[in-house]
C-alpha cells in the first residue's frame, strides 16, 4: 500500500522549502524535523505581542513595543565597542535605538535618516530615557503586514533562528493538501474541532496566548489525530490477533468453587469482576489478549489461578510463566495450596530440570496428565508439547513484549493470553502501551492485608535504625536493607552494597546476607533461598529484589538514600513486606537536606499505599517518557499530545479506533481511506504493513 500522492509535497526534501539550505536542514534534524510534514507538527511554544501602538507612552517599560517612527540622527560610538545610537520619534515622544558592535553603513541602510520605519523590540528605561537595544524587527511601512500582531515563538536548535523556522513553516503550510476527514463526523461536531488544515494554520498563527493552550480546539484536534493514529495502529494489531481463530473455553465452575470454599476470606469485588471479564473472553471463539493489572498485594494470583482452572474444567491445560526461576518457584509454592484444594495436579518446569525427571514431565504434559504447569521461558523450548493448551498466564509484562506474546500463541491452537503486571500504570499510559490488549484492574486490597507503617528517617540517625534492627532480629523477624542506586554503573552499586553488608555484619553478626546484580545467578538464587528459608535475617540488596519475592516473615524494609529512587520503585520495594501476619514497617532513609522533588516523592510514599494514586503522582512529577523509560517501553513519542494531561482524549481515541476497525476492518470506506492517509502522516508504517499483509 503506497503513500497517497496528495502527501508527496509534505515528504519532499526539507531544502525545497524557502530559506532552508543544507546547514539549516542539518540543524532541523536535532528537532526531529526531516521532511516538511514534520514542520507542520513543530508547534510554537509561546508568543510575543507585536500589536501596533501609537507611542512608547502607551506601554510601561520594560515591555514589548511595536511602533511606527521617523528616523533622526545617527550617533556612532565614541570608543570601540561602545553603543551606536539612533534617535527616533513616534507620534508623541523621542527615544533611542541602540546597537553594539554594529557596522555603520549597514545601519545607515537599515535606518535612513528622515524616513519612516516600523520597529519592534523590548523597550527599557536607561537614565530615564526609553530605548530599544537591538530591535527584533525593522520594517518598511509596506512590509508591515508581514509582522503578525502576535508572533509565534518556536523551539530552536543550534544554528536556527526564529526567522528561519517561521519562514520554513510558512512554506510547509502552503503545501497543505486537501484531505478527506478521518475523525468521526458526530464527534468532530460535538467537540467543535476545526478541519485538519485549518487546525494547523491556526496553531501556527496564534491570535494570542490562549491559542497556545493545550485546551485550544486547534491543538486538541491535532493531539487527537496523533492519539487516534496510535490507537488505530494498536487496534489493527489487535484485530490481527483476534482474527487468529480461538477456541471457546467454558468451565463448569466445580474446581473454582472448591478453591473458594477452601479460602479463609471472600474474594474482593474487583477480583470477581476481573474473573468474570476473563471467563467471558475465554468463552469467545476469538483469542483472549488481556492485561490483569493489580497493585502489590491486590490478589492477582487467585484470579490467575481461577482462570487456569477454567481451562482445566473445559478439559484443557494451562501454563503460568514467570521471568526468573526464583519467581517461577514462588508462583509454584503460592499456587500449590490452591491446587490441592481443587484436587488438580500442578508441576514446575525450569531450566534446572534434567534427564529422566524432565523426560517424564514432558511425557505427562504431552499426554495431558499435567493440567497446570508453572515455568520460566523454558516452556518455550521445542520439545515442550501440550496435549491441549488453552490459557497462558504471563507474569510481569515488562520482560515480555508483543513478539513473545505471538510466539506463545503459536504453541497451542490460538491460546488465550493473560498478562499480569504488578506495576500500576495510570490509565492514559496503560492505553498507550497496551492498547492492543483489554485491561482488567484490581483496585481493592483483599481483607486481611495489614497496612505498612512508613516513616522518613534522616541518615544521621543510622545507628538508631541499626539498633531497631538488632531488636527485631532478636525477636525472630526478618528485614530487607536496600542500598542506593549510586550511579548507572553496577560496579559502584556493588561496592556500596558490600560496604553496607560489612557494616551490618559487624553490628548484627553472621545472620546478614547479600545479593546484588554482579553475582553469578546461581549464587544470587542461593542467597535468596537462604533468606526465604530464614537462615539469614537481614538481606542487604541492590534493587534486584523489587520483582516478586515473597517472604511473609519479612516485616522491615529499609531503603537507603530513598530520595534517589523513583516513586514506582519505592512502592514496589515497600510491597515486599506486609505479606504476613505481623505488622510491617518501611523506613525511608534520606540524606538531608532534601530538595523539593525528593521531599514530594517521599511524603507521597509515606502518606499513601494506593499504587494507582502513586502512579498518577509519578506521571505528574516525571512525565510519561521517564515513567517507564521510553527506550524499553515502546511508548510512542507524541509531538502535540500530552499523555499526562490528555488521558481522557486517549481513551476517546481508543474507543473510536476500535469502533472503526469493527465497522470497517479493511479501512476501505471513505473514512477508512482517510484514516490510511492519517497513518502515513503519523509515520505509522507498522500499521500500514499489517494492513497490506491482511
């Protein structure tokens, strides 16, 4: 599917635009501008009031002033490097234009004595006399119309001036083709949005400060275009997944009922709602692709296990995959009592299984004698075959991209996929990252989870903290001690962890263990295993423990230099305690004095345990790209849209894109054809390739 001809002028060389030579084209690259189309989306970030005034008397210096003047005498500098002054007079009063390091003949040409000119610049008082130093504009009266009453100010990079950018943008705007409308007519009318070309013209020719606001209809329309193109790409990917024939899996409910009867508490409303959504998806003859998002301790495991039981009740098999062996083992141990209650065989398969034992597991799996398997990505290996795999539950989204989701789908006849993540993501980001998936959210804590007391402690009270630990360890409790992220370098982190380990060992004896990123995996596993078994009481660690470790007896979490961690990380780390019967504490050790950001971050963690609230605050503080590390997140870069402040717009774009794909899967209707042009405009080549495949 080739690019529509109407768009060719927007994808030409930058140097075909007025005033853009090879040097400027190179400088534009730093702004992400490589073709004229990119300039359309390089919107001004502020503006300057250039409205024409009658006289200096009408403004209060220092202020912007645009005024018509008659040019008087030139006074060259007395000494080298001094000011060059030109006397000018407006309707009411005389004032000065001042230049430094100027060439006299150039100024005589620009400002000929006795003639009238329009000057614009910042007027200031100097010794009681008004003056403009280096005016921004000096124009002949017949050129006055070229100066907008409100002049847009563009982002610049080295080697570019406002004038070059404005001229190039004006050139790009003359190339706007007439394109059919891709926004739903009802929506556009309801929101009062302008047409595409009108929106671009108005965004580049703001009439005043309000036109630069994110809420201005022209800007909202352009932001919507970006979000809609992005969501349309995800919707196309989603419909590709859904086209893959699925198997309808309906359970009898027997096994699930047994599990619920065995529990000492009832599931939360959120758990029941998520389970109903999953069951409904599995019953459909299309493949499920659902994200189960729940905060630390929201009870995702129970929901996932009940979903696996639906597969078993229907006569099929289920698999649960974790990113590391230690997590796989923990899932296995966590699910074992539930499996016993259901009377269902549960097995673990990791890279450690060898020889005869592995061969037996594989045979049982292929014959359907193992209904539920827990494992690492070892379950991907060629020789692992299922008799009838219906559901794959994948833990921790981050290590598991769209490509792996596809690979897993190839294992069974269009297996249903449920991805679990413990990272609460604000809704707008969840839509941006997982828009190809349906999302279930667990936003309640199960009964019986005790709140964790969180306190901020200045690092000069370190000795008190160590004393507190000594008493806790004597009472048989366990603690994590997380060392700061010193630098990006693992080696430095490792040195700081080693040092803290030695210090605590001297104070508390040999019940202190150490785990960090530089250790060989087997040693790391062994150190963790000793802590899980209770052989060590204090585990000194770099952040390798934030994902998934479950030690119910651990009730103290000390985070050193807590101000160096992000909010989401602090929340994840704190969630490692508070999993047992006893009350838990989290101590945030900080180095005084805290800066404003550090203080805001630590007080947020201290005052709330709600992961979604923390995530929203994180987004507000850091912005979307940093929140999940743009490099590995696959998070799109938007030029106009602002994910933090336009979450509702993103949700609208998603439902609109999905509806369009439902009504017009091949994008062949007039609106579908228009949407294809939008995908080209927004560089969504991935989507275009997917469309042409299908």
